[in-house]
């Protein structure tokens, strides 16, 4: 949920609805001696899933154990995120297994996240929240089976040394429905950009509904490594593997996009309009 944002640094909004800047991905397996650790560090991704730019001022990331209070936190410098833009925060101490994050984090934090169960909150100020609905909570994720606080009906699935938890689409204020485990895929605010080499092998059956009216892209064949770019070239959505040929894009604002993916080990692309 969102409570207070400064839009373009000018207008302050007070709202009690779905968040615009959300916790997008959490990796907790860093800083470990376990051989399956992917990276040496934990990380938390924030993402602007709204249709307008947002400036976070005075915001904090906070962590608590499964049943503990939010005593661990660090500030987020004032930052403006464009629609679809991601902000990467490296957390924790370097471990003996895994590798450094593959891209430069936007911020290096101090939180040591428990691997299987815990709670992470994005807040509008330094006050420790007492629940997922505290007035200063911008977004909240309780993960793992023994987390005693979470958004919605239940907790998000547990991450591991090898897996992160990421949003499957937008924000329904239900951690269980909004998150799924998968391969860690850190992205920073610079984003990936769409190059000429990415737009190739356009084929008519790649996307069946190039005019997307019902919040869902329908692919004509099995596709992996799906990436969606805005027309300015900024990466706005990544899905490593799809269980079906449908992809929920309800979190994307209306507009034109370039969709790329891998079909039969071949890179393909197509332009779509999200209506």
C-alpha cells in the first residue's frame, strides 16, 4: 500500500491504495558459506510500477526477523524513479560463496536478511512499523512460513541461497499472491537498454495479440527469457520462464512496447500496444 509520495518533487499525495513504488525482488542467500549461494550479498529491488515519476524523500528500508520488531534499518537517499524504473540496494556482508552482484548497486545498505523467513518494509520515515498497515508503510513483505506479519491473506514464499522472491505482476496487497520464487535477477536504476541487435527476427506468431486489451500478452509458441522495453529503450519487465503462453502485464501503463524473447533458442521480437 502507499501512504505518502512526492510526485516529481512537487506534489505530496496521501493514499491508502496499492503501492506505486514497491519492493520488487528480495534475495537473502548472500553472505553465506553455502555452496548454492548465487551471490555474496543479499539485495532488495525497489520498482516504480505506476504511470508517473515518483520521488522518494526520507524513505527507509527496514528488516525484522520472523516474529521480531523492526530494529534494523537504513535510509534511502532522495531518489526519483521513472515509470518502470528499478532501484537496486545491496545488503549484508560479503560471504565466502557466490560472486559479486553482476551490476553496480544504486545503494549499499547494512541489512543482514535471514535466508528463509523474515520481514522487509519500505517506510516513508525512520519510525519502526508495528504492522503491515502502519501509517508510514509504503510496502511490506513477510516471507517464509513463520513470518508473523505480511500483506493480505498470507506470507510470500521462502527464498533460499539459490532463489530470490520476485513480484509476479503488480501489487494486490497480498504477499502470497504477489510473489514467486525464481532465479535472482538484480537490475539497477540505469536499467537495460534496447539495442538494435535486440530487435530482430520479428515473426507474426510470436505475440498473437499485439493490441493488448485484457492485461495479458498471449504468445503463439513457447517462449523464454521474455523482456519488455519501453519505446525509449528502458527495460521495464523481465520474466525468465513462463509456465504458460500467457503473461500478465497489468502492471504496465498503457502505451507502446517492444517485447523480446527466445523461441527455439532463437531471439525474436515484436512491437505491442498495451491498451
